[in-house]
């Protein structure tokens, strides 16, 4: 594989993108800093196809990133491979308003192949290639220039190894017939709505004990105000106001700006500075939360009483047994919210009652809830046993739009 020097000019980048756009798949990774900012600060972007790899310096003066970003979000002929790519997708979405598609996440694929819930990149490389990564540059300051050769070599390794691992993982997915299992997860991760930071929705991330409409209305207004302040100043939310302070103000609103000095977590300057004025204005404009916006009392356990909670625990036990039997990460097979909903009597809209999840787990889960399945210990191992013949319900067809999961790769490393 040809490893290029650090790309920092528009002509070289455009030529590189033109070549790799002819490949059926590319590996992508980013290095960024966000400890002191609201928006992640992209410091390096690494890309490889089966033949060449390069690191691109987005901080290079005058560098036109358009060819690379167009390849990421507008070229649907090229599969983009990430590992635990949520934050990479967030960065690309911030730059383009779109997300890479089609995409493949090796961390999720590893779950389908029985390699654990959230395998790290180093462990993935060790498991598939038998290579132990040098982690010396892992916590480097990627924003500092110039980057030295060790930093660049470390960063490029993230995609050169990934491009080798992908065809191996794909072959195993086809061999086990599990390629289609991943489509739903890949579609979910690549949904652009996941990466939109809408100020009016930010209150839902703040923990607060009250369920009063007026308190939650103030929290909604305050959280939206904080989100806008953080975006405008490019500072972490907590640098504006911490969550617990925001919840305290929503629950016990100050009568005037002078009273802000009494609020724990705010400095004395808030009683007469501009940001304090804007916060008080947000409070003044707050309205009680509409009834249809009120959160569930316990969204993770809808309607579960003591018996329902016990049924949910049995479902979790069944999930552990089935995950072990078919060697797949339990998190990919079913989520706790779905188990709780099933235990509470819900049936509509549950992912475990659709497609491959129904075949592998959902049918037995329903049988357990409805008394057709029990547990028994045989030869020292906990197993599921049937009490009555199951009444099968046809599973919903699962769409598989990303054909690359079921088609062989057209190029090899």
C-alpha cells in the first residue's frame, strides 16, 4: 500500500479523492479536540482504500476540503468504513449537514461476530491481524502544528489496518449469514437527525426530579438559552452553566437578576453582566410545558409493576442465554428498553419483534412472557425449555438496502 505524505494543498487532495472514488470502499478516521469547545475541532482526517492511504490536514491554510466531503456524503457508490464512527459522523455532519452513506462500522460488525459489546480499535486490530498498536501518540495534542512523523504514522495506521480488516469481517459475516443483521444498525447510525443539536430539545438531556409543567417549561427555556450561548461562544455547555445549576434555577427561579448571586454555581458577576441578563430574559419568556411534551414517568420501564419487573429480569436472563448460544453481543440482539416494554405488555414498534431479531430472540421472548417457555438446569448449564407448543407469528421483513453486506468485495487488499 502506498502511504502519502501529509496532504495540505488542494490540488493533491483533489487528485487523491479522484483516485480513491474509483474504489468500492474506503476506510475513514478523524483526530479532533473538543475538551474546550462546543464544536469538535477537526485536526486530521485519514483515508485509505486498498491501494493507498493519506492523512489530510484540515488546518492547512487555503485547503479546499470540498472533494473529500463530496466523496463522503454525496458519492453513494463508495462504502465508507469507520470504527466506532459516531463522533466522526458528527464532525462530517457539522461540516456538510449530511452524513456518510453507505457506511459500515466495524465495532457494530464485531458485535454480530461475537467479539463483545464495544470492542476497542486496538483490540480489534489484535484480534484480526495479531498486531499490537503503539499507543504512545494516542493522547497527543492534534491541534498543535507541526505534526511529527510519529503522530502522522499513528493516525494513518487507524485506516490502513481498518482497510485490511474489513474484507475479513465481511467474509465472516457472509459465512455466518449475519450481514443483513447490521443494516438496521447502520441505517440508524447514519441518520442525520442523530447529529442535529436542536436547542429546543436540549432540556431532555438534563436530569431533574420535578414533573411539574411550569418547572419543566423553565428548564426547556433555560436549556435552549444555554445551548445557543454555547454554540455562539463555541464553549462546552458546562462552561456556560452546569446541568445541576440549570435544574436548580428551573426549580427555584430567582426573582431578579440581583438574586443570581445566591445561586450555587454562578459567580457574583452574573447579577449585572450581559449573560445573566439573557438568562433572566429566557426565564421571563418560559411557558409551562405542553401536556404532549411531558416525559414518561419512567420511560425505561413503561407501566412495570413488581411482577412486570420480574418478567423483565427473566427476559434479560433469556437474552444472556441466547447471546451465548449464537455468539452475538446481547446489545445488538436486544435493548433494555425493548425488554421492559415487552414485559409491560407492549408489542407494537419493538425491534425485537421484527426481522432477524424476531427469528433469533423475539419469538422466544414472547413465548416466555406468555408462559410457553421456562428455564431449566441441564448438565450444570442454564437452558430454555418449552412448556407448550409456541404459536408463531410471522416476522416483519427486514429491508437490506446496503447490498455490500451480501455481495462480495470487488477489490482485495
